[in-house]
C-alpha cells in the first residue's frame, strides 16, 4: 500500500510540473584567492517541456565571462536531456566550449534496472557502465517536492544526470525549509509572473562524489526557492572556490503536453 501511495504522489506531482523557460542573470557572490577569479558574470537559460505522459525534456545553457585579472575567457555549457519516467530511461547530451572552441562533448543513454542503472556512452567513446540504483533529475525533483509537501525537511538520494563525463552518479543531501510566502523585499518574486505571490520552499541540495574518501566536501551546493510546479528562482550555486547567484530575469510559460496519457502524443 505504501508503494502504491508513493507512486500516486509522484504521478500527481509530475502532472503539476509546468513547461517553462526561465532566464537567470548570474553574478559572482564571492571567490577564494585559490580560484584565480577576480570577476564573473553571465546568464543561464533553463527550458523544461513535456508531460508525465510524453516524458520531460530539458534544454539548459550556462554562459559565463570569467576575469582572472590577466585574461578574460568565455565559458559556454549546453545540455539537453530527455527523461521518460514510465520507461525508466534517460538521454543526455552535453557540450562545453571555452572561447567558442569545443572542449568536451558527452552523450549517452541510461536506463533503470532492478540491479541499478546501466549507462551507454556514445560520445566521446562507446562504452557501458553499471552504476548503483539512482534517480534521474526530474524524478529527483519530484522527490524533493513530495518530501516538501509531506513536511519532511531532510533526505538523501543518489542522482545520475549525465554531467561531467557521464560515467558516475552523485550522492545528494537535500534540506527543505518550511513553506514561505514571498515578502515585499523578495528580490525576484515579481519576475515570477502569475506565481509571484505563490508560496515556495527554500531548498538546498549538496552533491557529493561517491568515490571521495573520509568526510568529503560537496562537489557543489545549490540553493533555490522552489514552487510546487517545479519553477525555481533566487539561485545560489556554490562550487567551493567560488559562488554564483542567479536572479530570475524572465519567466515564460510554454504549452503543456496531454494530461490524459491515452491522448495521442
């Protein structure tokens, strides 16, 4: 019965997710001397489409200009994913550029099995990897929302998102604050349009390398304000040596897929 309820909650949360395109203005909050960064700013575009019936697609682009004091370089990361929750499959493609020159390209497919997650990497080389049981990104976001709605403030999960070389999952710890109403001085609440007065949860997710020994530090932390429909704003991305903040500058709602899974896709 518990498993059935959990499945129903996940399905309900998945149907509540709204397709949207969010644009965030990024700026440097702080940087250690070790980072070699004196200045940094940029923009992030996150596009989320699809439905629980058709699967969910994301198009993500993060462009930053980095000033080291001696030179300025342009970093451009582009990621496309597709997650079919019913088929338990995930496709990922990532391209990273520095000063418009391609540094890295990774693509592949992952599928859940009883024994864990099987990853087939097609770029830059063909190989197969077996990983422990993991959630894919949209499934993990639904877990965050379900835990928030149930008043659970902490949980752990292993997540595979195809990042870096696409060959490892990351351990995550998620801290969820109490649901809040936007305040008058809430910086980017007005950019959330029809959701500007909607309650949200403050969320922080720490990502850890599973292979790290001892008492490891997170690879990075991400904090944000999360709505029940999956929209986020007021981002803080802490990479250890430097921290970026992301302010929602534009939110556009996109067409929603079929609500009834018997409808043609």
